[in-house]
C-alpha cells in the first residue's frame, strides 16, 4: 500500500504517531485527559484530594478541579495549594492559606513550606484516600513545584495515602539534563535532592526517580502518562494552552531561559521581575552596552544579546531605570540555558564594578553548591566552570535514564 502524506497525517495517537490537532483529537493528551477519558477508573472508590494550581487545566482551559467536582464519578473532597496558591493569587514566596474555594465549596489546604509529618498530618486531617498531583513544571531544579511534588509524596507515604501523578510536558523539552547537580549539603526548598539544574524530565518521570532514588520506594505511586509527546518537543508543538505556572513565568519563552537566568536572583542585579519579560531582561544601575558586547563576543550557541534599558515596577530597582541585556534565543535546539547563565554571570562581574552576590549566598542554593560562586570569584572562565560539574552531571544522566517514560 502506498502511504500518502494525507494518510500519514491521519495516523492516530494509538500508534504513537504525533498528528495534527483536530477538535476531536488534540495533538497531545495529558495525564488528566487520559484519566478522564478512562472514566476515572484509577480513582474508583477513593476519596480524592488534588495538589494543583492554575496550570491544572484541560485542553479547553477548564480547571480540572472544577471538572472533577462536577463529575459524579469522582469523589473529590479536598484541594492542596502550593506556592502562589491553588487559584494563583499570591506572588513569589507566598500562598493563599487555608480557605474554602468559593467556586466548589471544597476545603483548600496550604502546602507551601510544609513537609514531612506536618504535611502528612494535613493529608490525614483531610480524610482523603488518594492524592492526585497535576501542575505544569518548567524544567528547572529550583522551580519549587517539583519539590512540592517531592514533599507531598513523602508525606503521602507517612500518612498511608496513595499518590497519583498526572503527567504534563516539560515545556523546554526532555532531551537532556544540563548544569550542576545539587550537593545534599545545600538542600533547601529550591533543591531537596541531587538532580541537575535543568533536569530534562517530566513531573511523572521525576516522581518515579524520587520514589526510586530518594524515598526508598515507600510511596504507593501511580503515574498517568501522556500520549503524543516527544522528548524533543518544545511547548508550542504540543497544542496545549499555556497558563503561567507562577506570576513571573508568563510565557514558554520565559521557561526556556529560566534555568540559567534565575541565577541572577543570587546577585544584586535585577532578574527582570517587575517587567513584562522577567528572566529575559537582566540589569542594574550603571550597566551600559559593554555587557551585551562582551556576551555577543562569546558567540554562545543559539542566543544573541541586545543592549536594553528598563524600569522594574517592583522587586529590585523598583521605579528606577537600569541598563543591561535582553536574551534573544534564535535557535532553541542549540541553546544551553545553564551555560548561558554562567556566561552572563562571568561577563557581568567582569564589566560592572558594582557586581555582588546576595549577602546570604543564595547563589549557592540555586546552583547547588559553592562551586560556581567560588570559581567565578577566582576568575574562572565559562568553560572552566562548566567543565567542573561534568562528572556529577554524567552520573545523574545515567540515573535519570532509568526513569524516563517516553522515547
């Protein structure tokens, strides 16, 4: 039989072929879409609590809590909100607290900054049998939702609860892991366990890794995989709606650079909070075009830098005009966000006399050790810093491979 282009495009998700979207058949089906299509049989007879935020939406942008609450096949009895809250009303470092959701009447419990037995006690008090996790991640170790996942898994095991992860795509692809691996001595809520700075995994894959490597297999874990996702796919190839996972993650472009440029939270430069392009705009008072010129001389793969001036409306340099750079990624497949982040730090320190680390050495928490800070302070170049973390990264890549769910 001769296969025409039309015949190939008509292939179904059941064959594993990624097809063009139609109203009846989206290009990609999330874990929730598959759970619902199966009539929620994985939740039969269970009192269910959901850990989610505004990103927990269907293809037609209805929130999964609203959908499940309206469906008699699901006994939904609680919601658990992470940083920024279930409905997403809180800024960075905040949450919504304990309240009853006005739309559904469901009790909403606050998980932010809670872990271990105190979080297990919340799960026990909620009287749920099964905890479902559905939050869009962005692929960076220091994005707190993956540690909400970890903490909730650990607490579920302590409380004797079943745990179900509904998978969503890694928006910056799952091709590879990049950057330094966390030293456990530097563990915080922006990095509980030794994984790479850009982990290259989905939430369900991370859950499998967490359970297998760090939680002793004690979690009664079920993962509901996506269909139609390729590891090489960026978010715009999924046909899914983008809902900002947090107030300063407005677009997939933000996620693309975040695992590198978030390092500027550990410096006295603005990371672009308070602008329309957070983590793409970086700067401080007294910086001029010399920084962009120094960066462009490095010819970093896939990215160019534009001299930029901006006035943040909140956070660092609020209301002041600062100078710096804007990143323009022109070849995503070649772009290495973590190496680029190091190049930005090295050149910023070189061209701006006012450069300083945050006094609490937050940069060490973000990079996972004192290595990056001390090497840059000692005058190391980009390639030297990147080379220093390669042995740990190679070991993590070997472990990671065991838990990947998609080809």
